[in-house]
């Protein structure tokens, strides 16, 4: 099996550390370049980063010398570059990497709304990658150089939300109303400073800046389609799907819980059993492609009344599977249910890795 | 000021301890009888109870000898008896107290659905006590003995929910659709065993047995009316108001947070500013009556984007005030907002005390 | 009762907020000046500070206009100035206030080691204030102006530790060996950023920078004496008392727990009952002086095997009392026990207030 | 590789679930019998147990039919039986299994003090198993049947404590004074009910019934020797080693932290560097035997000042490695350090599995 060279931007941060940890154990990728701020450049990774993961990092990775986040040096030899950069710097840096012909998979929010940039939850809408695939293949077929491109990872709370929606929409038609109240883990906020202990011990914070807006529009892009030319994304219009989100931070390390309710546009609505069966039978495209990290079971439908719970269920399929429980009828919309997803795996760095696996499986990188 | 004699049933339990703590500091009530299981009967309270409150109990109360939960002895001299009994024993015991002519204010769920039993959140629907008042006055006017009666305290998560609804309905007319997703503190589950530490550290539990059902129907009784004869309660019919609840237990000691959204039946709906002003101006009847524990400000409308938070806001007005924040338009219904209430004060024992203050102010006890 | 004018330096920070909250409810002090960084100067307090206390602040205090931390304007009219400044700026600012003739009570560590500066836990060694009193009275008796001075509040974990030691040493003679392992609440670290949620949820941090050293030497100064001239402090020498500390941060909001063991120099050692009685009978000088905030019971000796616990016992005597439990013999030294103190009250701002009450009672301010 | 048949007593409980989870992934053992109370007997395991582990159980194990805890049926075919029974029933049941000729590895405390029963921390004193080995070999050499026996797993907080002591004693001679203050995770208390959420949120409990006594005497047995006949254990006498423990429960799911200090009997004491090197070089006998679960690195010496931390370090070597940090001189004894161990792995079920691996490697089972 060929091994692809990977770079990581923002390597010392919370998301960057996750990319590195996942890559260090990955059979198909090897870390070839690590980028961080000029303060860290030139140092060995172990000296530049305050490693805060629950698994230790192999010595090989610890000794890699960090470079600046510029498209030069080892980065130019990378088959794929993962970006865990903060939004305030991601825009310019990622742009320079794409312009240098590199394939960038980014966790930053900067380019998610761009019409020609795929916003991908790899267990949900990998077909959106086709827009990039087409562009690359066209360029190559014209004898040109393989062009750079960027694929965006979704917001962490969006990933869990859309996972069960996709198979439901495929089988039962459009969802025209959707509410979600989230109970989000603190790891999504990083750790320097992230969420303060004083804010989250014996407390919840009923607000995450910008999060509700992201949840609402990202859902419509991810579940939406592509224009006839296959070049731009066409989100579901507001008039066809109302999404309403309320986001909370709760004292949980990993795992976002969402209490959702939804209504199908078509009547009669399916039964609870129909919904459960649909979710159980869903096999995501990444699994069909045989991707290394793809979940064996994309959606775990749990029948116990008090599940899913973050501590007990977040690691199903190594965090790439999504758990759904308490599927029941709703007196207002059609169904209520509880969705749990691992925010740093399928909701962030892990999603980036699986996107890259798909890119590799499709020979785009 | 006359001081009323108070009894407490279930005195060693979590709710009973709260009743006792509140009564021990109360200028209008003195503890006259404490009832617990036969295992505790005959012991001094300090020897019978494992005191788990954050305030210490005065020695006077510690030395009271506990008796069995039977309408005899000191209980017969009580002006009011507060019940913190578990549902499995509350039914028979409370009935025997009412039959003995006693005024019972109960936190148990057993009689909440009875047509002629008031279900009261004292900052919301004290007028429901009129049904009892009428009954008592009629009996007395006929020369009979003052009859016993029972008034039920609402479920803890209902209390917070209906607090802002009451003034809104009074001013803007009926609410025909309401959703709430709760993030409930663990103190509501008591402490023997209550919620296990293994279930709630780094975790949330997306289920509380029976809670969603209680939230949904209690709301309709509390916001509902009384029949023409003034003898029975008439909940809002399902066809006129849809209520949908999703209940979660979160790692918070005290304070239930609820993310709610609602729709008014009348068009056009009020503005966000109208809603805020209405809530700010609301003064509950208990405050107008000058009750000792009534909140100075019934509803605190908070403008900071990240409030209310349980640790910071639960103690407003000693837990008798309810905080509402993040009032904003909803894309699906009319408004979304976050409601915080202190579950052991306005949601349980504290509500019982304030109900008794109202009974006293109205000369019913 | 005369009311003294108080100023607060570092008013927007964690300690400053505590000073302000305590002063706002205090019958003997009124807030006359609030100082913060130039970024906050000129703003109303409510606009300058992100208020994070569990009690709301009266409007009067909210509307005070913040000034810079310079000995000018309203500060010059203050009878006492409380400093909640961070150590990196406290040194110069506090010095300038003392030089301007002001009485400064500081929570910063900068001047604690100075030979002529009292380091005071007000329920333990208020007699150390005499050194300042003498200096002030001498200056005044010579016809001079009342000189400025500074009194330092101890480190938070020192305060709890020395509270039971003082009466024991007074009664049973010197302690020559002392170990303490602390389990410290996160409020001691402030909130911007303070302890990160990722560091403290489902975790403990076995290290607090500089804390062990402070615990060890502060104990010897506080329990130590004064030179013959009454002008300088003489800590207990290392050769006479070994103190060994291990400090941990734990997921608790307020309340430092310390597992201590100690050995008396004199043989035979007292009995467990002797120790308990000694602690129970201790009445601190501040209580004898009738100071407003002085605890009714300085040390609460708890007999239940599983107490003290931070959540249940930290608020005894409004946080000015210290709880001691599990007093038992130790196989290595003489006794083991568990000490609990409220780190933001007797361990920080609250101690400052009580020190000022003593200053007022002694007519030093 | 031959696969041994394993039974589990107390299979539905907290420790039993851990045994089952570890065995389900183990290449050398297969689960052959599961025993629980008569209430569970006859049911499939998935219906009898409320599975609370963070990993799901394979279907094969879920479908095993639970039997009563009697030495009959499948249990009689087991090569080794792991006991996760509660102490109130473990005594009789385990005795009946031993009498039936079975090899029992028990987590219960009942037989730990027996003179001829090994109390084993498998990374510390596997040589204590020799006493059993001798007994078995003698019986077999005399032509008898292989006799049953029991080996006890140590208390969870003892396991972490003795891990670094063993190599230190081997290299630098006896330790004559030892103190430990523990910060213990709640998983050690099981989950029905275990530690109540109300007791452990925003709190610590400075008491664990019986724990300090266990820590103190178990240490002396584990570090002690065997009599000349090789038949009985001879703990270190009290006069030669003083151990003093203070035990606390803290809000941590897994991982016991201990702040220890110790003194060597021999002078001069080694240096800090000597101690670190000794710990780093230690390779436990189980590792030398090549046991499947034995840690690659028995003791991880961490140099960062704020480590080890339970959430970050408990899973080193899958929980079979022990982490030691903050090794420094002590002003009272010789050295202070912080020890972290995974209480349900090396401190409970995991230790049992590694003991069984040693038994297998030595052909005792």
C-alpha cells in the first residue's frame, strides 16, 4: 500500500495535535511536515507543543522539526495538508497553499461558505468531493499541472446532526423543519484557554459564539445539491427547510449530544420503526469504499431508554460512528431523537483524515 | 406576626431536609412535627437524618424527636403539613392527613392530576388556590369544621418553564406550540442514591423517567382554567396547545436550564422587545400579597448573550426568581429563549413554603 | 457607627470582584474608589468588569466610575485600600500608594516576605498588626502625618493550614514537623483564564506553581514572632520546624481541603481528645474584638468520619470559620487531620476585609 | 498458543464487567462461564447486566447464559476463575471454588490477610505466586490431583503505591517511613450505587471506609517476604516500616493519584537522579516473562512539573504502566513524588488478568 505524505498546519494547537495523533497511527499516511507559528518554527515538535492528548506520541513524530506555515520546504512534497489553523490566520495561509498546488483539508471555517468549496462530513456527503475531482481531472486532462484545492470539514455540531438526516432524506424525502438543542463538549473549544474551569464546573453555558448560525446554514449546504455544471454547491433554500438551533456548552470532555426533532415534507410520515430501520441499514460511501477509518456501522441505533451517553458511546467505531437513541414521535413535528457524535473525531480532525482517505481511494491525491 | 405550626413528612429525605432548612429560618412558621419512617421514629432529628445541606441546622431543630408519618400527636396541631414523601408512600399517608382535617402541601406527584387538587407554582398560578379557599370557606360558613385539603407543588422542570409563559399568555394571548429541551441539575433526583457519580461525571444522561410526560401535561393544567363552578381544573386541551419536551440530566448541582421555543396563536406575534418588556414588568401575585419569600423581581431578563447560567444565576431572589435570557426570534416558531430556575427552591420545597405563605396571607390556614 | 471609605485596586479581576461584593454588603465600609487598568479607566464598573460572582451587585456599585491604579483622585480620600492586583503590577502600584500615606491591605504576594510587613491571617495572627500600629502611633506621637503602610493577606492554602495550628501551638507548644497535601479549588486561580476546563474535568493537576514554597515559609512567618524592638518579624527557623507541602488542583469551585499531619516538639503529646477540645475552645482575637465578619466559631471540629467536605462545609460562618475533621493519631507523626477553609473568604478577599475591620477596631484607620 | 478457559464470578458487577471486557479481547483466554446472583442466572448476559463500560461487548460474550456462583457446570471446566464478587458473599463462594479444585484470582478483600494466600500486584511481587506454585507442584508430584488455590489482587490504591517502592527497595534498601495522601477515582467504588453524584460534583470526600488501613498493611505484605519453608508470607513488621495513609475520593472517573513521601533506612540516601534512574530501569518480572498484558515500560518517570495527571496518563501501557512524577527532595523524609495508576486495570480486574497470564506462563494453570 502506498503511503501518502501528510502535512499539518497549526500543529501545536488542539486540532493539530489530534491530526498528528491520528496520522501517527495511520497505515496510509506519514507525517512529512509540521507547521506552526514562527515562535515554534525550528524547534522539535516535542519542544514546541504542550501535548495534551490522552495517548502518547511516538518518538519519531516528537522529533520532527516544526517549520513555519508557508508553502515551502517539506510542505511542497506533501500529498495532502491538514489545517488545524485558527480562523484569524487560516484564510491567508490556506490560500497560499492552494495556490502552490497543494491539496488542503481544513478544519477552519474561513472557506466553508465558498460556492465551489466542498463542505464535507465524510460519512454523509463524500459525493460533494466530486466537484473537486472534476476540477482536478479536467486540469490534468488538459495537460495542466494538478491544481491545488481545499476541502472544508464541517463544524463539529453539524457533523453529528446531519449524519442521521442523510439516510432519512434519501429514503423518506425532504425534511422541512428541524430543531436541535445541543449539549456540546468542551474539547471543541480547544485548550488555550478554551473553556474556563470556572465557567464549566457545576455549570452550563447556554451560548457558543457563532455556533447556532453555523449549524443552521451548514446543514443546508451539506444536505444540498450541486448545480448542473457540477461546479458549485446549491444549499437547500430557507423556504424548503427551516433549521433552528440552540447551542449549549456542558461539562463533558468529548462528545456532542443533540436533542433534535424533525418533520418530513411528505405525508404520511414514516413510522418510528421505519426510521430506526433506515438508520440501521445506512452504510456510508466511505465504508463502501473500504476506507481505513470508515465506521463498520455508520449509525448505531440504541434501544435503551437512557442512551446514547457521551462517556459510554462516543468511541463507537473509534469515534467515526454516530449514535442515535430515543427515537420517538413528537407532538409538534414528526420525530424526536438524541444524536451523539465524537466532536474531535467525526466532528473535526478525524473527519479530515477520513476525507483524505476518500481522496486517496479516488486517486485525487 | 402570628407564627404558624408546621409539620414535615419525609423529613429525613432530600426534599424534607430542604423544607426543614427553609422553615428553620422562616419568621412565620415554626417546625412542630417531623415525620419519617418507623426506622427513624423516636430518634432526635440529628440522629435520624444524614444532613446534606450546605447550611447547618440550628440545634433547636436538630433535637426535635421524629415521629411516624401518621396524623396523630404533634401533627394534629399543625396549621400546615409539608410533604417531601416519595411517591410510593405519599398516596396513602397524605390522604390520611387530609382526612384528619389537615392542610397538606405536597411535593409528591400522586395527586397532581386530580381534578379538584390545585397544582401550583406560587409565582405563576396562585389563583388556583381559590378552588380550595372556596371549599374551605363554604364548609366553615355551613358551620362545619375546617376541612383538610391538599395542594400539589409542580414538577421541578415545569416550574421554570411556566414562569415566563404566564405573563406572556396574559398579555399576548394563547401559546399554541411550545418545545423545551431541559438540562436538569442532579439535586432534583435526591441523594440516596440519586444520580450516580459514574453516570454524571464527564457525561450527560439524555433521559429522566416520566419527566417529559409531566412537563407536557402539568404545563397545560397550570396555565389552564377552572370550571364555572370553581370546583375543578380545566387544563388547556391538547388541540389548543402542543407541548414537546426533551429532558436531560447534566453535571450541575442546582438549577434547571431549559432551552425553549414557543409560538403564539395570535398574529402578528409581538416583537422581541415586547416580550422582554412583558417579562420584566411581571409581578407575581405572591409579591403583591407581600409574601415573605416572594421574589422582588419575579422574572430576571438578562441581556448578556451567555446568560443565564446555573452557577451564577440560580440564587437570584433566593431562588424564587426565574431568569430568562437569549430571547430571540426563532425561524420555526416565534421565539427562542433560555430559562433558568432553582429546582429545589421554586421547583420543590421552596415553592411549598411560598404556597403556605399565600395560604396564610389569605387566612386559609 | 462611622463608615470608612474603601478603595479597591484590581477591581475587575477575580479577587477585586470579591472585595467589591463583600464591601457592598458591609455596614462599616463604603466603596469610594475602584482602580483597574487604563483600558477600564473612565468606564462605569458594570461596563468595565465581566461580573462572575454568584450574587448580583447593587446598582450603586455598578455605576461607580473606574479610575487608574494611581494614588490620586478618590483614592486619596480612602481610609483603606484593598489590592487584588496581579503580582506583576502589584509591586510598584502598592508601593506608590503606601508612599502616598495610604493603608493598603494586599492579596498580592510581592511584599509578604518583607521583614517589617505583617503577613496576616486575621483569625490567626492579628497581633502581627501591632508592628504597624506601633509605627503609625510613633509617627503620629511625633507630630508627623499618619504614614502609609501595607499589610499582606496570606496565600489561600496557608490560611487554612495555620488556623488549627495556632491554638495547638499556644496550648501544647511548638510543632516541629508538619506535612500537608492540599486539594485546592479552582477559584483560587481566578477566571481569565484561570484553570482550563480541559485540565480540570475528570482530572486533577498535581502541581501549582510556587504554591508549595509559599505554604512552607508563610507558615513559619505567621506562627513566628516579632523582634524585641517590635519592628520586624522573626519566622520560626527551619531547624525548629520542618514543613513539607504537596499541592494539587482539584475539580472543586471553592474550598481548599488539606490532609495534614503534625508532630509536637514536647513529649508526651496530647491526646486526640485534648486536640479536639483545644480547637473547639479557640476563639480568635477578631471575634473577641467583636469584628463584624469574625466567625462565631473559629474552628469547627467535625466528628462525622467523612467530613469536612468543600461543598457542604466551606460556608460555615460565612466562610470565615475553618473546619477540621478526622482528627486521629498518626503512625509516623503525632496526629493526622483534614482541614477545610474557604479560599476566597478566609484565604483571600474575605481575610482582607476582616483585617480592615481589625484596623478599624484598633483605630489604626 | 493454547487458549485457557476462564470463568467470572460477580459477572454483572463493576469489576466483573471489567474482567469480561478484558477477556473478550484477550488472545490467551476465552470466557467459558459467567456467574452472578440467582436473579440473573439463566439469562443471557446482555439481559442480566447493565453494561456500563466505554467499549461495547462482542455479541459472542453478550449471549453467554449466566449461571449461579456455584462450582458446577461450566465453571468446573475453567482453567481459572476470576472473582469480582462483593466482600459480603465472596468468602463462602470463593472457598467452595477452591475446594472444588479451581484456581481463583480474586479482587475481593476476604482472603488477602491469610498467611498462605498470595496478595499480588503482578508488576511488583509475582514471586509471591511461588508459594502457590510450590503447593501445586508438590501435590501433583505426590500423584495427587491439582489442588485449588486462591490468589488475591491488592486493593486499588495499594497497587499504585507499591509499584515504585519495589525497585527502590531492591536497589537502595528498606524504606522505613512512608506517607501517602490519595486522590482516588470514583470507578473504584463501582456503580450501584457507588459514589453519589451529589457527593462528588464540586466536592471531594476525605474518607473511604477501610481504605487507609488496607493501604497500610497490604504494603507491608506485598513488600514483605516468605518464610523459610516457602509456605507463608511474612509482612514487614511495623517496627521496621511506618506507613501512614490519608485517603480521599475526588471527581475523577479513572486513575488514582497519590502524593507520597518516603525515607530510606540506609544513609546516605540516594540522589533524586538515582531514584529516577532506578525507576526508569525497572522491568517487572511479568514483562520479562513476555506476558501479553505486561507493560513495555513498567514505570513512566515524567519530567514535566505538572504530571502525571489522571486523564492524560492513566492509559499508559493500556493501564498496566504506572506513572511517577515530581520526584524531589522532601524536607521531612527523603523524597516526595506523585504516583498515578489506573485503578481498574493495574488496581483491580486488569491485575487479575495479568496474574492469570503469569500463572499460565509458569504452567500453574
